[in-house]
C-alpha cells in the first residue's frame, strides 16, 4: 500500500514545519496501530508511507485494514492545542497479481493512490489494468510534449472578448493548440495538466508569452491601439516567488510593449492553495500595469476574502453558470449577483461560454460589460482574428470620415 496524507502541504504552510513534523510522527503511530506485528511500515519521503502486508492476505482483510487506516486518520489531531482534521489516500497493488517486481509493484500502488486522490481523496483504491493504460498514455504524452517544445508543434488561437454594449472586440484570450504530427489536434485539457505536473508548463508558458506579446504589439500598432490579450497561467508558475511571471513585466517594458496589453488569468484555487506567495506575485505585476483576471469564477473554493483583500481587475463568470441560466433559476440569480457585487468592488465582469442570444441578452441586461463564447466567436487562428480587427478598424474609419 502507498499511503499519502491529503493536503499535507497546506498544513505545513499554514501551521509551520514543526506542526507538520508532529503530524507525521503521529501519523506513523496511527498506521502502526492498524497493522499486524510482522507487517512493515516505512516513510518513503515527504508525506508518503509504504505499508507492506506480509503473508497470505485476503481481499476482505486488505479492505478491512484500509478502512481502519482511513478511520484512524480521520480522528482529529491535536497540535499546539488546535484540533486538526486530516485524511489520507491509499493505493493498493497485490503481489503477484499486479506485479512481480518490487519496482513495478510500488509504481502500480502509487498509480492507484493517485487515482484515489483524483477521485476526491480520503479513500482506498486498487490498482487495475486500466490504470496501467492510463499511466502509459500519460507517459507517452509527456514524452511527446518534450519533442513538441523543441519542434514547435504548438500554435496559439485567439478568442475575442466582446464589449456587450457596443459589440466591439476589446480583448482576446490566447489559447494554446497542439498539432501532433501523428495524433492530430490534441486539446489542452489532455496535455496541460500533464505539463503542469511535470513542470514543463513553465517552458511552454514562456513560449506562449513570447508569441502573444509580439502579436499584441503588432496588432496594437496596426489595428487596435487598446487591445488587451489574456494569457492563462498555472499555479506552478507562482512557485519560487513567481520569478517567471515577474520577469514578464520587465520583458514587456524592455520591448516597448505597454504592460496594459497583457492580462493574466488565474483560477481561484491558486489564491486559496498558495495564498501568500501567489498574492505577492500578483501585487507586483499589477503594480507594473499587467491586469489580473480570475478565471472560472464560482467553480473553485470561492472565497469572498480574496475579493476583499486583493486587487483584481476582472472576474470571468464560468461557462457552467452562463450555460445553465434560464429565467428565474438559481444560476441566473447567481450571475446577476456576481455582476452587482463585482461592480461595487470596481471589478469588470467577463461572461464566458455565451452560446445563445438569450444568454447574451440576459447578461447585457444584468449589466455585464464583456462577453466571450461561441455565439460571439470561436477561438480563431491569428490570421482570422486579424481579419476581424481589420474589419473593425475600417468601420471606425468610415464612421469618422
Ligand atoms: P479556459 O481558460 O476556461 O478557456 C476557455 C475554454 O472554453 C477554451 O477551451 C475555449 O475554447 C472554450 N470555449 C469558449 N467559448 C465557449 C463556448 O461558448 N462554449 C463552450 N462549450 N466552450 C467555449 P480550450 O481552448 O479547449 O481550453 C481548455 C482549458 O485549457 C482552458 O480553459 C485553460 O484552462 C487551458 N488552457 C488553454 N490554453 C492554455 C494556455 O495557453 N495555457 C494554460 N496554462 N492553459 C491553457
Ligand atoms: Ca482562461
Ligand atoms: Ca475559463
């Protein structure tokens, strides 16, 4: 069994490392209390433990031990007179059914543990052949990603963000596309999480930033002088004091690109999980003039405290709210409430995923300033986006003359 404590990093970050150490020691004791004398428990590193159940052990026995472990973990920990709740995720692989070598057995148990985390933590999960295929698929994508970076298989598309009051394109969101030489177009949802986990996202984002910033510079100079393009960022990029993101502001200045030309999108979860570090980075780049948008607003650990405490420029209402809105339902009420709240806080709202006239009408009437979605435009290649900018700028010129 591989046992990993859920959200151990949060405990370390919020209560300090000595509290984390106490929790690890107490966890080890609790594990020992659940297993038999001849079983083995070892700490592999960090908050990960390995438990070896030795001898003939039936499936029901293993499950009993697993449940006992979860229950024991769920009892509150008292650290510094505080009561702390903590859970664990367990992955199980069986010898000889799932693997016959130690390395593979461990890797498979680890894989099972990851699936337990993905399923919502606090659970025990058994290795299956399916997981093996999933695992191999991920490894293959990872390998291909490394090649994709060197062979420039990525390109950016731009989805217009439209001012709902005058239908002008005010902004755009840059979205990455991966054209795989054999597998065709691979959607970002299939590779961004893998790139994040492996840290490759930092390198990919550097490429994205360079592409987008050169592009926005050209478009601003040629067609639309106040165009702003937003770039999606991942939590990984805020580690190490967010050096990468902070350097972006400097890089724009060095190339005479106004910092207002770029906005960055972050998800609420980043603010929750990584508070102090992320907030410092965001404060710094905002002072330099780069705007900050909260992406997928309403789907994460939505907390009003960050709206109160940190300066934010845009909220993007998640498409799940926009798309399930209908007259008098709760989603419509939520959209309306988000728009009112944001306006009082001087934050502009961008509604995502607008697909119908009805949704657009409702949002406009509710006072939402910006919209994005298939109804207004799909994400476009840079040439197609440029055509829209040309059309828009010639309209303005004819109006003036
Ligand atoms: P996101 O940031 O929420 O991006 C919006 C997604 O919604 C895009 O999917 C876009 O094509 C899609 N979309 C736009 N309008 C509509 C609509 O009316 N209906 C529906 N059903 N969908 C709409 P895409 O391009 O597949 O990207 C998926 C996610 O992948 C993004 O979600 C973002 O989290 C991530 N991603 C995409 N490009 C990048 C990137 O360059 N860097 C990073 N770090 N993440 C990216
Ligand atoms: Ca986004
Ligand atoms: Ca979004």
